[in-house]
């Protein structure tokens, strides 16, 4: 058997009620996995009509552009429901909106019925906004509350289809043990719930990979006594970028800085997930159990050196910052909100502190572009302002 990449852990249903770790017994070590990685499908986009609309601001500008070009980006659109007196009564959002057309409103030829495409925000309090009785309709706003006019009603025309059938996960070259070995020998068909964990070459846990139901097994072509197991996952699969990141952690926690630098933006984002998963853990046992400790903060006033050579995108800044504070493969936030939490202490550093940003010109050139629509990551100048507000003295070098 080759060096295993994954460990399969049993699921103990009784453990949840007693507050213990739910996955207890090692059921198998597995050489590899097939059909494990998959990026989630893009959120479904729907088509909507803003009926009886008097467009203003960016909505009017986008409408004129859509008439010329066929469609036009608009970004985040907010519908504020109005009560019968015209006061605001709650908000509902469409993200990544495009204006795709318009026509005269049949009830009032001075108004337009505007057709847009977009996806519902995960923050919406309900699936669809409802006008209260005698309401004049909705106030239309931009991402920062800019007035874009109003409309009398909203109609949802159709939803995009993103349903896809995913293949089961296959664990290859597995050496079963314990209760799983006994179940296979007895010919049992119901093998139970299990969790797959990525491990490094020494057998230490790197990161959970999937959970699901073991459905079937066959003898493995990888060696005598080995089996290939089929698992129907009920958890989300790791993204495609996880494969590269886990390979970089395959020999253990990276001991050299900038191992993340060759990854693209998706890989760097997943690197941050992996660094966070390993941030407070000192692994002393293999596979399932590890003693943990919090990373002590170095005293206020400490100077940290940020290697800026590879900060070509926002995830790269946080990868580099984690290593500046907590060493190779270190973690110190994945975004501004997480960085704010880290700066409150117990993550390795406590302000006030000094951050010497080497090769800052790379980030200044790469992080200064502001997209026209939708939410955006912070620019270089916004990062500097954010840090300054939190007692981080940044010195550009």
C-alpha cells in the first residue's frame, strides 16, 4: 500500500448527545480518492421585472446602455418595501444585477417596465418581497443607498436551472480495520456514516474533506486485501483548489514561507481555510485526536515583517500577513472582519504593533483596481486605513 492521503473515521451517533467527539474509530486508511473535489455551482440567476418604474441615477444610466448594447451591469439592487404612507418597511436584495431590457408600462405610459437578471442575496429575510395593502410599491436603491427611483411592483419571471447530478465519492486503496473490517467480512450492506479527513505523510490530520454514507465496496486493484469504498456525501465537497493546497501540506505543515505563492486566487483562499483549520492545533496523536493550545500573543509593540513580493490579490495579502505574524503557514485573518477579530488578541499578535511592509509597490499596483459592480475587496489604500485605525503602524519598505 502506498502512503495514505485520507483516513476514514466512524460516526458515533451517541457521541453528539454526550458532548464527545462524534467521529471516534479509524475505519480505514485510504491511498487516494476519486470524484472528491468539486466547485459549487454558481448561484441560480433569476429574471425579474420592475413594473411601473421611474428610473433614476445608475439605473437610468444602465437602462440607456442596455438599449444600446443589449444588456448592462448594475450591481447590487435594493428594493425597499413601502407602507401605505410611503415609509420604508424592510429591504430585499438582488446581487450581480444586469439590466436586459424595458418596455412602456401598460398602466402608465410615462413609466417603464424594466427587465433585469440577478441572484437573490443570501441575506434576504424572505424569498420574495410582498407589498402591504395600499402600498405605492418599492423604493429602488443602490448598494450604498443611492436613489435609483421607484417601482410599483416586482414580478419574478423565471429561475435559472443549476441542478446537477454529482457522482459518488470513491475512496481508493483502503485498508479497512475495526468495525468496518468486521462489517465487510460479515457481508453487511448498511455500513453507516463516516467522515473523510485529509492527512499528511506522518498521519496527522490536515483538514476534513467530506462526510456521508458508505454505500458499497469492491476489492481494490491497488493491492491484496485493499478495498475501494463508495461514499454518498451529504456535506459540500472540497473545491477544486483544495487538491493543490493539500498537496503542499502533504509532507506536514509547511516550514518554508510563501509555499502558497504559486496558487491562484482560489487556491490562496483555500490556503487560508487550511491555515485557519491548523491555527490553534498542536498535533500529538495521529488521525483523530490532537491536543490543542491557543497561540500566545507576542507583547504589544512587536515589529512584524510582511513579505510583499507575492501580494498580487487580496487573498495573497492575508496569506502573507498570517506568515508575518505566525510563521510559515500561519493564520491571521482571511478578510477584514476576521482580521479585526485577530487584532483583538489570542491569535499571535496584539496591537499596538508595527508592520514593516516590504515590496509594498506590488500590492499598490495590484490591489488598487475597483470593480464597477458588486461587492469588492479592499484596495491598498483601504487596507492601510483599516490597519491604522486599529493601532497597526504600517511602514512601507
